């Protein structure tokens, strides 16, 4: 069973819409959660981190965490074509020095 | 100046050959990693070194041997390459493990194609 699961997509949204990306994880002791963005042919870069239940906002991005449901999401408001990329969810365990990545969701923002 | 640089960017080789990928970081970080990303974008950790000491060794075939001559460098040598080794290999670094908050700085990747 995969440890971090994401819908591979593509998720297609029109410019200006809200894009909602979802992730579930299997390890209940996981404490730290991350969203990385990867443009085609490029390396992943960290865009959001969240450590406690609830919402965390940073500009157009909002990360949401529900540890009881083992669910993490990323909302992108006012989506732009430049947001088109693969979004990787990553989880760090309580006593682990490694990130476990999901296989990513490809987002397409249509002009 | 590139923070995490790896060479070569592309590597095309025949089955059975031996090849190396080099990685260097100038961020002053203590910890370095090798990740493998397959064709389905699944990014999986292979190895991690903290200040030249191996701390993570996932279930990777022993044909893969990492070497860290100092904390700024982490190289990956692969013996007897197989078709299934074709992937993008990313080097990454992070600050020391104490209080690490999960941010990884990735190199630009090495696209390995085994024919």
C-alpha cells in the first residue's frame, strides 16, 4: 500500500478559478506535511508546509490538514497559467529524517 | 551561483555499463540525499548522508553506491546498469537534522537512459 496517495490528474481549471489538490497518507504518526511544486523538466521546490490541524495561508495558497482523516489539501486561489505544474505532497514521520512523496497531481490552468 | 549542482544533466548508456553522477552544494548544509523519480513522477528516497555519515539507506540494489567525500559533495556510482534504472536522479540537500522542518533544496536532476 502506498504511503502517500494523490490523484495523478490532470486537474484542469480555468484561469481565475480555485484549484483544489488532495492527498491522503497512511502513517498516523506523521507530524509534518509539505507541498512541493515541480514544473515540467525541472526540480521540485517547496511551496507550503503545515504542521498542525487547520488551515495555513500564504498568498494565493492555502494548505489544509486534518490528521484525524489523514488528509492534506492545497488550495490555489485565482489560478494562473503559470501555476500549471505537478504538485507533490510529502509527509515526514515523527522520528524520520526523510520525506515520503506522493506521485503528484498534474494541474493545468487554461487561459 | 547554483545552490545544488549535479552533473551530468543527461546520461545515455548501454546496459551493463558503470556510470557516476556527481553532486555538490554550496549552501553550507550538513545533509544530502539522492532521490529517484520514475516515469510516473514518483519521487523515492535512495540514500541520505549527514556530515559524511550514511543515515538512510533504502532498499536499493547494492549496484548503487553513494560516496560522500565531504559534507558538500555526494556522488552516486551505479554498476552494471539495467533498463529499470532509467529515471531522473535528483540530488538534494537540507540543513542539519536537528530541528529540520522538511525543506529540501534539489539539484536540476540527471536524466539517465539505459538502452
